[in-house]
């Protein structure tokens, strides 16, 4: 499934350029992916689309002083901003499915300020929907990239490097 997601990310780097799921299925079949992998990825992508749309529902375009549309923030659209003193407690099921390494990485992204709470919750939802017990860190990184992709955002260069770089081949300076 993750190979299919990587292919989708690389070939449709702007989420809105991605074809509908049935057309995407035909294209993935033509490329040579197995039917089971394609089906699992499409179900997962459908869940991602639903989660991203539900997060963006009620995000009316606001107008600035000049009358130009401004995208609403989650806080201005009915989402409550997370308090600096708040704490996300992970359920036993989340802890078991993700494992310490993946949860540590989510915590790292969040504490670095690059994974806002509403995106973190989508990452957690999609991670729980992914196969693997525990989920491999590389698979979690793909999920994080796909969540950014679903919002039409690209993480900044340092975060993108962290998400795409293979740590096994890093040389300490």
C-alpha cells in the first residue's frame, strides 16, 4: 500500500491534480501495481480525503480589509485552538499500533511546530487505519507527507528532508 501512496505523492504532488479514485485505480493498474495494493491504498486515500474535507468544512473564505479572500484558519472556523498547557494522551490502541518510535516522531514534529493539532489528529487517524503492528517509522513519514499533500501544503525544506531522508545512511559530523 505504501508504495502506491509514494507513487501518488510523487506523480500528483499537488493533491488537486490527482484524478478521481476510479480513474486513479486504472492508472495505477496500468503502471503495474497489484490489485490488492491499489484497493488498500484507495480505501486509505478515501479516508484521508474525508478527514481533510471534514477539517476544512466550515472554512469560509474571509475577506481582508481590501476585500480579497483570505483562507480561514482552523481557529477562526469553529476549531478550538489547542492551549499551550494541553496534553494529547494516546490511547493504549494507538500506543500499541504506532509504537514508541512513531509516537516519538509525532511528538517531535508537534513540538517543532510543524504539525498543528488538527493535522496531527488526521495523521493519527490515518496511521491507525494503516497496516503494521507496530507501524514502521518510514510508513508514518509517508502518512505525514500524505496529510500535508491532502491540505495542498508542502512542508518546509528541513521537515521535508527529515520525512524523506533515510536516517540509516546519515553520517554524523
